[in-house]
C-alpha cells in the first residue's frame, strides 16, 4: 500500500525543506484517525451483520449471495488494516517491519478482491438480464465457488509486491526523524500505482459496458423484479466508482510529482494534491462500510431478514412461531433482492 504508506506527511522528495507541510501533517494527524475510527466501527458492524443474515436466512447456493458473502469478507479484510493507518497518521509507524509488510499486503488484497467481486457481480447480472437463456447465467454454486477462489488467487498474487518490497524506512522532516512503512524503491511504488490504475481502468470499462446493456434491456422489459436486482448491484458499483475514481486519479497525479513531472512536482501543486489525496482517500476507504447500507436500503429481502432477526432478539417466540420462521427461511430461496 505504498501510495497510502508513502503519505504526504512523510514526503522525502523535498530534502532541501523548501516545501514545508506542517499544516498538512497536523490536518492529517487529526482528521484521518477520527474518520477512520468511524469507518472501522460501521464496517465491522455492517459487514458482520451481512454475514450473519446470509448464514442464518439466505440460500448460499445462489450465485449472487456467494458474491455478496465474499464481498463482505473482502471489506472486513480491508478494514483490518485501517486501525494501523489511523495510528500511523498520529505517531508514524510504531510497529514491526513484518507487520508493515502484512498490513500493506492486506490493503492491496482487500482492494483487488473488492473490485474483482464487484466486477463479477456486474457480469453475472448482465448475463442474467441481457442473456437470461444462456448456460452461464444459469450456473449456481459450483460456478460461484470457482469464480470466488479464482478472484482470491488473483487478488493475493496482485498484492504480492507489497509483501516483498515494503519495509521500514527512516524519514527526515524539519529536524525530526520518523519511521515510515513504504516501498524501499521508487520503482516498486510506480509499479504498484500503475498496476492499481490498470486494474481499475479495465474493470471500469467492463462495468460500463455491462450496465449500458442492462439499462437498455430494462428500458424495454419493464420488469420490476429485474429493476430491484439491478438497483442493488448498481448502487454498490456506483458507490465504488464515486469513492475510487477520484482516489486513483489523485495517486496517479502524485506519482507524476514523485517522478518530477511538471507541474505536479511544484511545492504548491504538491500541497494541493496532498489535501486532495487526504479527502479522496477517506472517501475511498469508506466504501467498506457503505455496501451493507445499500443492502438494507435497496434489498427488500435483506430488510425483512433484518427485521425478523431483531424481532427474535428482543421478543420471546413460542415454539410454534420459531418453527414457522424456520420453515419460511427454508422455503425462501434466491438472492437478497
């Protein structure tokens, strides 16, 4: 996670100390930990709730539910790294070199798995709506397991550079020495950011194509069931794009500045980019707690399951009522739409 770890508060490209960023550092040390703390609580609560509802009320043989399950796990994996970044913005990296590599690796694994599972959900919805009679659109459990395993393998492999090439480095800033967790060579930062941007660009093209086709078909079909299903996936993907597009653009521009490309290496431009990076980063990192919100707002069955679970928690049911609930959950099949 070098683009995150090589934060502007520890910028070493201005060794002559002409470009001072004390206000920026102070801003980051206060705002980022506070917002990340809120994101962590919401993400843990929301995604664990999704897992509980999927396990207790839903049919996990549904392909969409398999993807939602893995997306929630991916969000939780991503969330586990956020407490370390919150602490990092306050005191610098106070943990071991091994933990530096692991936390960086977790970030990239969570990022790649999230974007790939969202892409898989979009492609499946495209096939189900635009090509409902195709063999691929009818696949269920085996297909879901195979695709999920493949996505995790790709995500783990794509994150490998952060595991091998991040390390603890000493950072000098205005007479102070701070330990940072960064890529040891600029070459690997360039590779990591470029790879992240390429992944995002490819999925953007795929999702854009799928949704243009889906919207065209819905306009002609006028199906309320399909509309509800597409609305959920579209909401999740829209939140992902709103969060990650500005972030990917910002880290690309910062990379140009690191490689001394005009005018992004100018001190004033660098400070503006750093502030933009803070804002875009916080929006992007918040995606892990927003997906469950859209399940609740758009997913009709999810809301019903949530109400049922809360009702069972706070009211005592008779054995007959409990049996009726179990039978209803057993009969209920399909996704959370």
